[in-house]
C-alpha cells in the first residue's frame, strides 16, 4: 500500500469517527435540557473532538496529496 493510500485509509477512519461524534452531538441537542446526557460539558467535549478530528482529516489528506505528488 502506498503512502497516499495509507493516508486516505486513515482519513476515512477519522471521517467515520467524526460522523459518530457529530451524530452524538445531534442527539444531545435533540434530547432537550431535561436529558441527563444533554450536559453543556458533553456538548463542549464533542465540539472539541469534532475540531480535532477535522484537523486530523485535513492533515491526512495533505499527506496523501504530498505522497501522490512524490509518486508522480
């Protein structure tokens, strides 16, 4: 597997994790303030996780792009 393929595979996994966190945040927001899971602290944690995952995806895509350029 080439470096570009490995980076794309990691980016896909990160995107799956990002979607899972996004779905949890959406459930939290739909649960209403009365829900025990609807804590503002958890929402903040999820937003931070989303930001970190998005940055990691971007980094992996940049690695894949560099690897593709190096292979050409």
